[in-house]
């Protein structure tokens, strides 16, 4: 073994004690797996609700022609979820970072956003600008 590490081995002669230990380990394992599944389910449900809200918001803009962003913070939250920004964050080398940054500059440029959201105020459109 490793120096400085002490390990103990216990021998259980009682079949009932062995069964109790096995039942405890099975219950602990089941609880752990169940907890992970429930957490995954809740994360997916939250993501689905967020995406649904964003979709409805975008549909309302299309139908009614109003700016889909209530404020600068709302626009920043929208831009923060766009794939172009994720690509910049996860670029693995300088060349990929340059390409994704340029694409992000194009997508987040106020003039480009103005063609997509003509009824939005300038300060909202400039909130997502990549400097």
C-alpha cells in the first residue's frame, strides 16, 4: 500500500448483517442515480421553458412589429445565448478565435441588428456590439 495510509478490513460473519449492508448500498446507489436523473429532468425542463419563452417573444415581435427586447439587459441576455458568442468562448486556437470573433462582430453589429429589429432603439441595438 501507500506509505502513511492505513486501511481496515472488517469481516462480517452474520448473514443478516451482510444483507443489511447490501440493502444499504443498493438504496444509496438508487438514491444517487435517482437524484441525478431528477436534476437532469429539472435542468431540461428549465431549458425548455426558457426556449419557449424566447420563441413566444420572437413570434410576438414578428406579429406585432414591436422591439422584442424590453431593455438593454434583455438584449444582452439574448445576445449572451447566441451560438456565435459560444463559439468565441470555446475557440481552441488563435485562428478559430479570429474567425469566430469576426463572425460575432458581423452578427452583433448594430446595423445588422437594425435590419432584423427595426423598431428597437439604438441603445438596445448597440448593447450587443462586439468591440
